C-alpha cells in the first residue's frame, strides 16, 4: 500500500544523501561509475545527482574522482564551530593536550559511529592522521567504547545488534561476546582503552562526558603511538583525563 503520509521529495533527497555519505567516507577515491556500483543505483541517476551537487558546491571533482565541495565543508565547519559541547570543552582539552603533550579528540555520536568534532595535535614529530569529521566505530575506538560503557547493558546490546564488526587491524575485537566483555571492563574501571584495535601502532585512552542528568553527550580520547603509550604512566594519563572530563561536566546543564 502506498504511504500517503510520505513527505514529497523524500525518496530523491535520500538518494542525494546516499551519494554525499559515500563520497564523505571515501573522498577522492570514487568516480561516478564507482559510486553507481557501490550504491547499486543506475549510472545516469548518479550522474544527474552528482552534477546537481557539483553546481551547488556540495561536491567537487578531484581529477576524475569526487570529494566534498567547498560549500558543504563550509557549512560543516560552521556547525562544528557553534557546537555547544565543542565550545565548552575547548579550553579543557587544550589543558589536557598541554599536560600530556599527546593528541586529544572530542567526539559525539552519529548513528552507530562516533565523529570527531575537535582535535588538538601533540607538539611531537609523530602525530595522528585523523582529522575533524573523521568517523570511528563504536566497538574498536576508545571514544566508541567509552560511549557504549556510558549506557546500560540493554542499550549496549541493542546498539551492537545493529553493527557488523569488521577488523581494522589484527588486534580488533570482532566477536560479540568479546566486545561485550570489553565494554563491561570499561564501565567497571571508568575509562576505555584502544590497544591498536582501530589503527596499527596507535593506542588511546577514552572517557565519556555526561551532563547533569547523567546522560552521555560526548567523549574525549588521548591518542599516541604505541611506544609512547607503553612509556606513559597510566595513572598520570587517566588522572589527567578524569580531571578534564570533570571540568567539562561542571559547565554542562
């Protein structure tokens, strides 16, 4: 039966959003033919959508491949710049970065992933390859694990039921029982760890940020190369992260 309550133009809008999402996840890697294959859409349809998005500045051609356009990037930056959590957290994560001299990320949930809305680099030669807007998984990243651990066991089970874990490295935990056990450990100790699970040779500590209603609103992580992780005193890092989170939470309504 036809849905008479559907908003006009929804189907077309969803196609546009699928194209934008695919390009955002693989910038500079897909052309129109590749997009059509990946999305399972007719090539002429994808071509029309892409051309319309290029005209509006939402996409741009990078040689034969496609990347996000200047207008979309500008809109995204304006959104991030005015995000309340980002504005509140910025001075505190700056202090955390300076205290540990390691890369700090601020992340919020987006569907079944976390997205970095701020990043402060360490003043070191070896740095993280991530950037603002990078999306990371719930089950392999320290911010994702911290986010899951801030929810009840039933909520975690529901979220994990909609995720198909894949390996990013040989250290990624992909079986459901192992992920659940890791989240339980995270909840018990009050912080998360990513030991080369999301990216080889990179380790992270993470923690959730909760508001006055005890609802998680975001997460922070401290990331570093494995050799610096091994040399860092865990108590020092965890204490610094907890102090940072506590300072942010004091300013949340």
